């Protein structure tokens, strides 16, 4: 076979058009013109060239440092510092080639440079941008990203605009560059230009559009003798499933990064055995099943069912909607869908509940004072008046939302900010570390945060996840009114009333019975072993009536499926436990408001609870998620088998969620054949 | 004297010209851009996959180059520096295209076009398109740099700010993708 690259090169060489002569002349003229203008404005800027280059070096140094702080990496660090360990040990070695983002190092510079004057990039670009609007081709009208940048100089707090700075490294403006405003100190303006220009390679970006997804490589297989303990935080988010659905319905397979298997599983309501009233807020049920995709392994299925407290006696609820009204929100599946969704939700509230609305990046500030839910028409009118558009206002959106929320709270109330956005998190705090800290601090003072994502193309799943995790809330993605019904009506109480906070799971496997194991999903929720007993380490929440499922695939000792050979120089450790125990399950949780955790523990035997259809369906979803991720562990399993399993375990399916999932699996089957 | 001066300009290295331009020498800037324009345009085409996009991208770069040039310190080859500017500009365009929620022309939109239009006439371009659109942005950018025959793996590593090993890995990944594609086509 010929080298495919040679073939590609030949094809490229023959199709590459010759540069158009007129275009070339025009472009060079444009460049010369801009060159002259810059020289003109900077004529007095450089007393000596030596002076300039020293300053430039200093400033580019700072910019390079800020450059490394992409908001993505920084925010992932808030929740996934532990994932770094995983990235290193992944067996495929794939992640060795992902862009090197050093999570742990990033928080340091943020904290240590709080008063660093932020490089003010956009100020001097402002006049240029206005020109762009007039001069550039219509398709080059300033995008929302540009608009966001313009907001930067108006920030009141001296915060490092990590995202803005990182992005502006390659701000390109089509059209002529207007002379820098003469009123500006020209020396300063000259130096700013150095920051704009890339003197070092910009951080390499792997995303193809502005969507980002939080994920980590699949959990690797662990050898029980070497690493018997697995620790993670629960996750009740559902955003990944909705994103998968929206991709499949649009006729494409979702990016593997978008698939968080545990969210695929936990999207569905399950009817696991509920706890007895007043004992514990939730109850674990452990089931051992045969693995559908591997005849020689088994699954340990851990189901937590939260109790449904009597809702008649629920405390009053204070909700602050923080709504993104930036220009891009005007699509039908964004702001209009959001309005419909909130209208649905309003029907679930009680007269004593209160609602306020704060907007950002558009119409300014608080648009609805805290209003009792009984004044339905006032609330609906305020909702109706929301309009997408405009560029700059409500910089302090998040702070304002929280301060409104705090003023609404009486003793015993449940207070929550619900942020609705299509991915523009210009909520007034841009440094990832500061944002995380702010939300975590508000969480500890009792105001929680949930995030609802709308629309595709600009969706910042990573940030959504990080914010919701730090805010003790859920991240959900609303793609249809049906999804709004599910999240904001059917499961509203689960989303709004936590019954157990910081729920952590730790399983110790018995090396006498289990040779190897791996946790399916929860890659972004992995905890260190010692974090389990550390009550300061944040973890996921269980809401009223929530169910949470975690599945381990285990390989029994002596099974044909054992992938690792025994070591030659290690003697087998003696194991003293009884041979019918597969492992030991420990759960920790805090009652809402408590700061000390409680422990639930139970051994896992080979003979556990009978297999329910719910458990089977969750296993089918685990398989679905892994197939979408292209996991090696399900390589021998077909879409047809996955669909058959899900269909057989569909059960009552009152709302048709499972039927929908089966249809999605069929879509994915067809799309993956293509 | 003037004639000799200009002749010398034609032989002056890119780096010297670039430094002179950064210090405000208009002539040096013109010579440099004229010299590098065609290569820049071809790279823009390899990065974007459409003539219109390549022209827009080249225009973006030309418009911004005077500002950017101020940061050229001569610590890298000018070509490396210029290609880095180009790759960053291409990334920026991609992101803007994505945020307009509108499919851009070029490699990215080809899948969509293919469904709409099953014309066999441009089979060769079609194969190229399918090959390029099968690759992710990182791999495509890497190939766009390497297939111009100007840059070594080390140069491309420099432009993209990754290690040489990463470039080699990407090349082998790209080959793997292309072979898979070839197998699929033969299988049909």
C-alpha cells in the first residue's frame, strides 16, 4: 500500500488554488496601510528601542503565564484534580497526547496575583471593532465573543480575565486598523500591542467549536491485590444524556468526550427499594449480575434510593433565576424554550415560595423583585419581557443573584440560584479559581446553585459541571420542552431539596475472590482514598426521591477474563476474609446543614438482592454509554444486543423515557454503521 | 545606491527583514510580505479546505500582521513565527464560525455538503475532502503544516507548541485514519 500521506499530499497539491493576484495586491495594501497607521500612532511611543523590548519581554512573560490559564483547565481543576492521576495511568496512553494542562499548578498564579492589573486588551481595540462592523464583510460581523471582550474593561473588580487574555492572543480583525485613540497614553498603548501579539505559541486548543465537555479517559482496570480500594463521589447530573440525545437527533454521533456514562445511567428514574422512613435518607441495594458484554465477568450494581419526604411539609423555597440574555440566546431553543420551561415550573411552586429574576449580558440587572409565587401574572409578565440582545450590562450578574437570594432567605427556607445559559458564563467573575471559590463559599452559607444549559454550538459543559458541582446543584441540559417537564416539573423536588449532601462511595474489593475490577463511568468524580473520611472534601448530593446507580465490572479470581498475569517477584498476599465476600461497601453522607458525615457500611456477598428490571435497564444504559465512548471493554458487544437488553428491561416506563432511550440506541446503531 | 539597496533587500533573510519591519521599516515589511504571501495563502488553503475561506483567513492575517509583528524578536525563524500566527488565526476563525452556529465552508462542512450533493464530477476533491474531514483539527493542522514540504517535524512542533514526539504521533494517527478510510472505501 502506498503511503497514505503521499496520496493526500498529491491530492492537496493539485487542488490548492494559486493565490489570486488582485487579492494578493489588495491584502498587501491593507497590511501596509495598517503598518503605517501603527507606526503613526506609536511614533512617540518608543524613546529607545531598548526600553521597549525590556518592557515587552516583561509583559509577554505575564501574558504567557496567563495564557496557560485557560478557563477550561482552570475550572476542571475545581472538580477533577484527582483526575490527573487517572490521566497518567490510563492503559491506552491516549491521554499522554492530550494538551498538557497542569491542573494543580494553575490555581497558584490566580491566587498569588489578585491585584495584578489586568492587561487591558479590548480598550484599545474598541475603535477597531466598530470599524470592523462597517468595513468587514457581513459574515464578519462581530461575534458574541468579540462583544464579550468589550465588556472586559468595564469590570469593576481587579480580576485577571484569564479567558479573555488567553483568547485574545489570536484576535484577528478583518479590515483596516484604525489609529489608536490619541487620548490614550501612547506609550501604554504600544505596550498593550505586545500583549496582543503572540510571541509564544498560544496554548493549543483541541476544540473545534466553542463547545467544551468535561470528561476524563475511562477508568482503567484495577488489579485487586495492588489497589483494592475504589473511592468516588456520586453524580446525579443528567446533562450528558440530554447532550447525547440532541446530537443523535441531529443525525451525528456525540463526541466521545460528551458521554459521561454515569449520567447516561442516572438520567432515568429507577424504583429501587426506598429506605424506611426516618432511618437514613437513602438506602443502598447491591445486586450481582452477569456482564452482558463479557461472559467471564460480573457486575456489582450499587443502587442508592433517596427517600421522598412528605412534600406537604416542605420548607418554603426561594428561587433566583439568573438568566443569560445575550444575543445568542434568541434562538428558538434557547430563551423562548427557557420561558416556556419556567412557566411549567411555576405551576409546581406554592404560594409561600418566592421567585426573583436577574439577567446578565443583555437587559440589565434585576428584572423581577422577589415575588410570591402566588402572583403568577407578575412573574409571567416579567418572563415575557425578557429579550435577548444587546451586549454589555449586568456585569455583576452572579453576585447580584446571590445577594438577592440572601435577602430573600428566612430561617428554614431552601434558597437556590438557577443559572440558565447557552454557554456564556460572563457572569461577572472570570477567573476560574475565584468563581469556584465564590460559589463554594455561598454554598457553605446555604445558597445552592443549579445550572440549566440551553442550545448547542456554544455549550460550555465543562463550566456547567464545575459550577453545579461547587454549588451543590445539578447541571441539566434542556433541549426540548419534554426535558423541561422532566427536570423542572416531574423531578423538581429532587432538584431543589437535597436530602443528603457530600455522598461518597468507597468499595474495598476482596482479592481472594476478585482478581480485577473497574468502575464504569464517574471518571470526573473520582476521589482519593483518604478523601472518603475527610468531611472537608466536597462530593455529590442526593435530592428528594433521587436514585443513583454505580456499576463495577469485576473479574473473579480464576476467570478466563483476567487480563493481567500474576507478578513473578511478588508473593501472593495472604487474605484472611471469608471467601464468599466480594468486597465491602462504605457510604458517607451528611444530613443537610450538618458538617459531620455519617457512615453506612455493608459487606458485598456473592448472593445479594434479586435482579430487578431497573438494574438491568441501568446496565443496558451503561453499555450504551460505553459503546458511544468506543470503550474497548465492550468491543465484543453489538448495538443489537444492547437494544435487546434495554427493550427487555423497559418495564412500566410511565413517561416513555426508556422508550426514547431505545430509539436513541437504534439511531446510534444506524449512525455508527455509516 | 538605491538600486543596490533594493537588490540587497531581495537577499536579506526573512529574520532581518522582520526585525527591521518591527522597528518601523515600511519597505522591509512590504518585501517580506510579498515574499511570504504565496506560501501563507497555500497554508491557509490547507488549513481551511476552501478557496474562499483561505482568502478570508489570509486577509485576516495580513490585516493583523503589522500589530503582531511588533512581537517578533527573532528568537524563531520568521516562517515558523508566521505559521504560528496563521494557525492561531485559523483557530480563531473556526471558533467564530462555530459561535455563529453556522457551518463554515471548508473541511468542516463537507459532511453536510456531501449529503446534499452527490455529484461524481469532483471525485478527486471529494476523496481529499473525505480524507481531511475524517481527521480532527489537531491532526489536520499538523498535516497542513507538514504537507507544504517546508517544515520538518521539529518545525511543526515549534509552530504548534507541542513536542516533536506529539507531531510524530499525530502523523501516525493520521495515517491510521487514512488507512481505515481506504479500507472502508475498498470494502464498499
